[in-house]
C-alpha cells in the first residue's frame, strides 16, 4: 500500500510539473502572424505541393504550398490550401488561376530541387513564369493544360472538384480539392517490387521558419527568398547555367540575389575546379564568397 501511495504521489507530481510548463493561448488573443508561426512549427513536417497552374490566357505559374496532403484513394483526391497573405490579405496567383481554369498539376519536391523550389516562392509579378525564373523544365501534361515539372520525381495531373474558402481575412485558407486524373512516376525512385522507395525519392517537408526535413538525413535549413525579387536562374551567366559541376540547388542559391554581381557581367571562370570550390562554399552558406571565386580571373 505504501509503495502504491508513493507511485500515486510521484505521478501527480510529474503531471503538476508538466502543467506548470504549459502555456495556454486563445487564438483570438494573439496576432495572426504569431498564431501562424505556432501552427506551422507545431504541425510538422508537412509535405509540399508544388503546384503548376495556368490562367485563362495560358500564362504559367509555379508555386509551393505546405498545407497539403492526400485524403482519398478511391477516388484519388489531394487537397492543398493557398492561404490569403497575412500581411495584406491578398490572394495567390495559384488560387486565381485555379478559379479561372479548374486545373492544376501537383508536383512532388525532392531534395535535389529544394533550392530552386524555394526560389520559385518569390512573389514575382503576375504573368512571370516561375519555371523560367527557378530554372525548371516544363513538360506538357496529357490531360490538363498546366505543364509538369520535369525534375519532380512524381507529378499528379488534377482536375479541381471544388474550392472552399475558409474565411475572408489575411491568413484564411482556401481548400483546393483535386481529383487525380493521371500520375507520372520516375522509374528511378522505384524499388525491385515497383514500389516507391522513400530513400530514392528523397522527399523534403516543411517545418517552422527556415527549417525543412529530408527523407535521408533529417533537418536542414533553406533561407527564405529575398523580400525583394531574386534575379532568377534565367538571369545567370551561361557559363554558370551550363556548368557540369553546379547542380540545380546550387543555381537556385546563386540566383537568389537581388542583382547580378558586376564582376559576373564581365567574366565568369569556367574551370571545373573553381566550380567545385564555389559549390563547397554554397553548401556552407557563404553565397557572396561563392560568387567571388566564380568571378576571379
């Protein structure tokens, strides 16, 4: 009996300690921005919907969303949510295009394309093609108008069944309910039984802030794109875009600068050894040093 009493006291104490450490918050008592941060940091990791759409005139848009998942296999239904911007209550081009055309391609993001994907989230003006700015390759879809991202290991062509607005204020989501009409798989991600190998597909997922998670190696950071506009992969010198060393991720980092360094307009070193050194600097996060070594004679 005495041991049982001690166990009860200890359990009660542990519960009390946990309760003392908890902070209780009413959502309406904090700013939308702060609530947004708590939600995104707590509910993680979240898969990424890399959505390609077109407007009624055929202009292409490409943008990532982490309010996303699969909700049914029969019928095959995906849902993602392009929320209204918190800062000014405006809507995303993706949502505007979907309301016009009722079609979308959901591309899955692997680690090899994460930096370019991040660059594409820059808020370029309507009509600017993020495939071009982020250096991705457009592939025609079979059944819908929006193109697919060739670099994505899986692509889902979708017809939009419904769009459900969850509110009218900044931060309000818009549930885009999509029916998959065709899917495309890169054979390189399949195992011997024809199933998707989680290590081969190497998907990435969003955490809070600048943090992501990766199937192979866990957490890593991707600095948010500039609040101003990154120059884009299309503005990089040809010697960099055509490098046999620099990867798509490397190009995405180099293109996330506000202006092309003046030196790069005059000279870019094409040496593979120099490109390897620049790549190492990019992996360490020293972008300015990478640009410096690339433009040294």
